[in-house]
């Protein structure tokens, strides 16, 4: 399965969302979902964030792709940094959302595979601080 997540940055904080009812309820995540047929990953990020949070975003860059091995299925997660460009926050698939600093991200419970995304964000922040390329 191929899924995307959007890492929405605002004022040096990141938007995280607590999952609503269903699989892995109350786990924190970067919002996103399944890529639809004939849809690019970037289009999927924009659509999923609009559907889940009623926010319009611009995709800035690909951060990392990881494989989440769970329940006899491999889920390929593609993470993208995004910038909010419009909309008003409404919860459609989550119990709550929070904007937290990078350091605070590790205080929340994410899926095990999501910690690779958190670590990649840390590398990105360090590269900005030293003015190096992010890869």
C-alpha cells in the first residue's frame, strides 16, 4: 500500500494530529492517507490534507520514504514538507491537532516507522542551520 503524509510547518512548529476511530486510534501522526489511482504523491498530500483538515497546502519537498511493516502488510509512507496556504482547520478524521516544536514531537506516541520521519526532520533543521543541502 502507498500512502503519503504532510508535515505542515508554521512558525517553527509542526502540525500533528491524533487519529480518530479505527485502526491505531489515538496515535499521533502527520495527516495524510492513501494515494488514489492516477494521482501523484504530491496531489495525494494536497487532497488528503484538504479532506482531513480542510486546509490548503503547498508541497515544498519530499522528506523521506519509509516502509511500515504491520499486520501482515507493508505500507510505503512518503513524507512531504508542506506550507499552509489557506483554509480553516476542521477535524474530519482526527480527535485533535496540535502545533508542536521539533523537540516536543518526541513527547507524543507515533507509529514506530514514523520516528524515521522525525529523525529526518531533525537532519533537515540541522542542514538549514549549517546552510547545507537537504537530502
